[in-house]
C-alpha cells in the first residue's frame, strides 16, 4: 500500500516536467505540435504493448518472457534517455541588450537555460 501511494504521488510530477522540458527544447511557438508528438509516441506503446505481450505468452506459454521483454524495453528507453544529451546540439542562451554607458549593470546578463546543464562551458 505504501509503495502504491508513493508511486501515485511521485508519478504526478512527470506531466509538468514533460511540458516544461518540451517548452525549453522546441520553444513556445512549436509546443503544441511537440506535445502531440510525445503523446502519440507514448500512446502507441500503450496500445501495442498488451497484444504484443499476449502474443509472446501464446508463443512461449508463460508470462515470464513478456515481463522480461517489457523490462528490456524500459531499460533500453532509459539508456537512450541518458545518452540523448550527447547527441543534442549545444546552443547558447541569447544575450540581453546592453544598457547605455554610465548606468549600473553594464555587463550582459544571460538567462538560465536547460542547455547550460547539457553543454559544457
């Protein structure tokens, strides 16, 4: 019961993080298309999983291979997720406009960016 409660509470953080990450990656102008593409990808796996698992059970006579196959997809997906930053291009955040001379704060300020964590400086 405690594990189920923790899972239910923590899984709810995925949706806001997904939207925030997509907005940072594609920008606000393309966010709706990116959300749709991510939902199609997630839904295709949810749609194809049960028939595929049933087919594996029919062929092997056991659900063990079905669970191992699902776990292997999970591990491969997680591995791709952790390797992905190495394949993404680095882009620097835009510089803020310069202030006229004589005003405090003449230096240029860069805003925080997701790519700062991905790309070495």
